[in-house]
C-alpha cells in the first residue's frame, strides 16, 4: 500500500513537471513583441528631457514598410514632439547589442529621413539634429544587418553643442638643404577630438611648380599646434613664397557628426639650417 502511494506521488510530480515544461515552451513560442514594435504604436517620448526607455527587443520584428537604415534587423519605434525649437540627440548608449538608429518626419508610407546612424560609440548609435517646435519626429531603433535584438536603452536629450574646429596656417615656414619644406599652424577645437589634417603645397620655380602633399592624424585639445614636413614630388623647395592649402576633418563622438575647416595661405619659406 505504501509503495503504491510513493509511486502515485512520484507520478504526480513528473506529470506536473511535464505540464510546466509544456507551458514554458508554449509561452516562449507565443511571446509577444514589444508594444512599440510597429510605427503605429510608437512609444511617445515626453518632456522634460532627458527621456530614457529600456526594453527588450528580442521578439521585435521588421515591418515590410520599415524604412532602410544600415540593413536593420528587428525594429521598435518612438516619437517626440518638442514644445520649442531645440537641438536634440537620440542614442542607444548602454544597449547590449549592435544597434542602428534613424529619425524621420512625415506619415507612414511617406517618411522623410532626417538622419541614420549605425555606430557612434562602439556598436551603439546616435543622431543629432535641430528640432522644430510642434513637429513630430519618429525614431526607429533596429539591430544592425539581420542581427537579433536585445536590451535596448533609448534616450532622447538636449544635444551637447556641436563640435567646431578652426584651422590656421602660420605665415612663415622653413626648408632644409635636401629641398623639403616644413609648414606649421594651429588647430582649435571646441572639445577634445582627433583630427585628420591633409593638404598640398606648390612653389613657383621658373615655368614650373614644385609640388608636394601631406597628411597627418593628431589629437586636438583646445589650441593645438601642428607641423608637417613635405618632400617634393618633382623638384626641391627653396626660400621664398609657397602656396599652402589644408583641410581638417574631425569626428564628434558625442553627437556622431563630422566637423571640418579649411585654410589657404602664402607661406614664406626660410632656411632651417638643417641638412
């Protein structure tokens, strides 16, 4: 009699375990996508900013009419209507998967893309733009390519001031006995960043021009001096005037935007005394 009771208890436990496993499997199979999975049910970002929302997008899907931004995988939607003109930034910083982020105005089926970004900080995304009071902006957060979703951290906030750079070429340079020219200058940046500096020089030599090109990569922090030495391409540089043209490009990691400046100058080359 006792053995029958023990058997019945074990059988009951096994039955309950099977039912639980079946229920969990069914729950997983019919897991619902996030509430803002579709454009029509976009989560509304509210003021005051910043607005932060954290959701899991693993069960999100891509609608047939979702616009294109870096071949996005599962997408979710947000909207924001500012009460006044402002410069805003939306980002996915803190998310645990490779995201894409884009912003639009308009209506479903006729959306105008304002910005699209894949990677700004690591694998996360950021867009910045000037928003107009009363205009509704729609944000689509997706997974890069056909990748899966994950834990998304979506933020809308007032954007930091955009990065600005100012490029200056000094009016005096130098040349050495081998015919190389050295020009110098200063790059000013509104916040620390890395700058790609490149350009060309040419100097009249009778009926010909002696030419050269340069390029360098440097870290800018406030007012940063720069110097490049240019080897001639078809002759030797000498004392006298030389025409220099330069361009500087910088990437703002805070906003995901590029900033650039250019400068042209007549530089007087003087002997450096170096071999």
